[in-house]
C-alpha cells in the first residue's frame, strides 16, 4: 500500500475513477480516468495511465462489491468507483456510485364482454389461448396458440368466433392503445424505480386461462378475463454496498 500511495503522490493525482458496466455474468467494459494537480494547483484531466494501476484496481475489487450475475429479472449495473487519498494521507477512500438495471413484466387483467356462445365453447373446450411472440411467428408458427382441454371438433362458426376474438385482442395490444402502457408501468413500478422505459417496440402479449374465469355450469359466460403482458426496462440507484 505504501508504494501505491508514494506513486499516487509523486504523480500528483487528485482522484481516480473506475468506470464499469457489468451484467450478463460478466464485468464487461471497464476503464480508468485520473485527475491530476498541475504545477499551478489547478486540477485537470490526467488521462488513463498510471504505473500503480494494477495494485489500485486490485484494491477496488477487494473493497467494492459488483453485481454482475444476471437472472433475467436483474440485468446488471453500471457506474463509477471514485478513489481519493484520505485526509491522513495513509490510505484511500473508495466510493461506488451506480445504477441497477432490471426487467419487469407488467401484467394487466382486463374483463371483456363476449357472446355467451363463445364463452360456453371456451369453458368446455379451451384450456389456454395465448398470443405467440414474434420469435415464434418468424419461424412459421401461428400467431395464436390454443391448448384444448380435450379432442374436439371445431365448427366453422366456432373457428370464426375464435378468430374474431384474437383479432379484437390484437387491436388492444398495438401502439398507443396498448393495454400495458408506460403510464401504467410507472404507476405500478414507480415507487421502486427511478427510471422506466419500454424494453422493445413489440405489441403486448395476451393470455386467456380457463382456470381464472370463475365460470360455473349452467351460468352464462358473458365476461372473459384476459391477461395482457409487456416488459419494461427499469433503473434505480444501487445500494452501493
């Protein structure tokens, strides 16, 4: 440590900053920048080279915890670690300043008025019905995936009702009229995050599950519960521990 402090002082370094961007189980890009004290006493850019850099970097990794392991929900963090000589001149103060990045799935449940004949068909025959994502559609799969409860014959009229339902849901998932709006994401997630934005420009996805409908035998099925989903990038200040 003494050699590092001596090198620091001889190079007239005022502060050093470690810039990092970690996530995806990797530290990714890192670099250093230095501020030096000129002969006139004015602090100025000192570039990124320093003979004691390996020891300085090892000290940062020893004293600072970085959260690079991602799980799909937590994505990573980026920021800086500022290093300065302490007031006694016999050690270093190290401070991490970073933002955490997350992916949150917003789910909104909407009740839709439907024809009771369609409701009865879904009640008896359909387990789940959901939109396929663009990745699946690009590979030749239908844009709607229906899992039936049992083997059944679907009449032309029933097929037409299902098609009309899926077209109705598609209209609800597109553009400014999408169900999972940024405003709704900010309302639901806003207390936990500083910044919220769309993950992508894709339409909302939707899913119909028979087991959440609450339907019963002999009762008209005139309301259908549909779950709409979309992903949002979220950021918040790290606890910096």
